[in-house]
């Protein structure tokens, strides 16, 4: 199974719970489009950022445990951004 990985500092998805997301960065817009074209699943995982760095840097190492989420609701905005409701899967 191929899934898109969304490394987002400070956002944790748990099985059975929902996480609202506003997607605005070009790399994550592409990630969402890819997930929507396949099975609507995204892997949420925390990056191992330096504590002083709150922005996720591309290529940052990731923790080994995350949560699989399915895009439950999606609002595609005219400027290419997305509002999503991600549902954590068990």
C-alpha cells in the first residue's frame, strides 16, 4: 500500500478521532491531490524538529509511529488551498 506522509509538527491524529486541516503549502496541496486521486488516505506523523524550530523542514527525520487518516470531508478553495476533515483509522 502506498500512502502520502504528512509530517506536521504539533498536530496529532488518533484512531477514531477527527482532525481539521487547512492545506496551503504547495507541497501539501500536491499531497492532498495525490491522496484524493487514490484512496483518500494520508499518514500523519511527527517530524523530529529541533525544539526551537516550529516549521517542518522538507526532508526532516520522522518519528517511527504515526496514524493513518482518511479524508472524510474536503473543501477545495478557488486559489488551490484545501480545508479537510481527516478521520483517524485504527
